[in-house]
C-alpha cells in the first residue's frame, strides 16, 4: 500500500498540474486581449482607426445603428412555495450593423450595414434588454419553460440614436461624395478601456491563483510532516483544488469580449396572498 508521503506527493502533483493548466489558459486569454488592445491603439493600422462618435441616426428597428443578439432557452427552475423562476441558458450570439449616420469631430460619417458584424454592448444594456416586460409575458413564458423544449427567446441590445459609440474602420469616400465607413467593430463601450480592465483582471487573477497555490503547498510541506500545520496545509490544498476550477471559469467568462460574453439570466416571481409581489430579472 502506498505510503502517506507518496500519496501526498501525488495529490500535490495533481493540484499543481490542474492549477497550472488553468493559469496557462488565463494567460493565453490575456495575450489575446492584449493583441486586441494593440490593434485599437496608435499607430493606426491598415485596417482602420478607432473613432469615438455619437449616433445621429440608425436605420434599424427603433432607430438602432447596430444590435447584439443572444439566442436563449429558458427552463422552469425548482418550484417552491410562492416562488416561480425561469432560468435562461445561451444558445448562440451574433451582431448586426444596420447602418446609419454618426457624427465624429464635427463631421458626419455614413455607416454601411453588415448582416454579420462585431457589436459590443455593456452588461447593463444586455440586462435591460433581457428584463421581463410584464406579468403577462412571464405567464406566457413560464408555461413554455415548464415543457421539455423550454421557452425560446432572442435578446437584442441595440445602440440607438443619441448614444456614444466607438467604431473601428477606415473612412472612405462614398458614392454620393460623403464620408463612408464599413466598420469592423461597433461598440457602446470604450474598447480600449475594456481591454485594459480585462488585462488587469486576468493578471491579478493569475497572480492570485499562483500565489495561493504556492502558499498552500508551502504550508502542506512544512515540518513536521503530517503535523498540525502540515495537515492544515493539506486541507487548504483540497479546498483550493475544489475552488480553483470554478474560479478559473468565472475569470474566463468575466474577461471575454462583450460580443462573446455569456448573458444567461433569470426571471423570478414571488406571490403572496394571491398577488404578485415582485418580478425580478437578473
């Protein structure tokens, strides 16, 4: 039968390999975000510059210049007492540039439409677009959510007239003689600030994960072996092993670009005395 020392060494090896793989994935994501930031920063690339503008007019529904769509399916959560819940899972996402006109630096630029375009919107805009509009809508959705196929919906967060916008693209002369842009990216958030914040988040996350790994390991290997301090370190290593995987997943999701970030969400309703007290969207 393997000795306690050998079993402990194998357990530490598994912990280190698992954690280093998670850290490597985060560093790979950090490199991708850093590459995106370089493309958005001076000197201007051949693919076009980053422009900050304001939407003057959009040709989409409701005067939208562009929209980010998320396909979702909702299923009824565990029913308990006066609480009813619909939990949403993402099935796909995509963006569309509807076209319109923006004003940047005092000049108007026409935006060409693109059926498949990269559109970034904030998490707050996605939450607002996915909120439950009424109790009648909740009733309709909940009936479908209780069925095996669930409740399918499309959430669309749109960038409309009057909103600040950042565009990546080259300005060219249009057929009518005015300025025209076919943007590679339309964003309602400053993409450079977003990339910098995600680089900082990933760097701090990797440093924290590796620091915790080294600390737990050092305590587990303290002398005397399998003494009180060493045993406490082993327990911390086990807790860290259980915690680091969901932490890595959360870090990955938080650092994704807005066009690829998970939306998910839920609608929940509470009833009391036969009346609806609240419909919560999150």
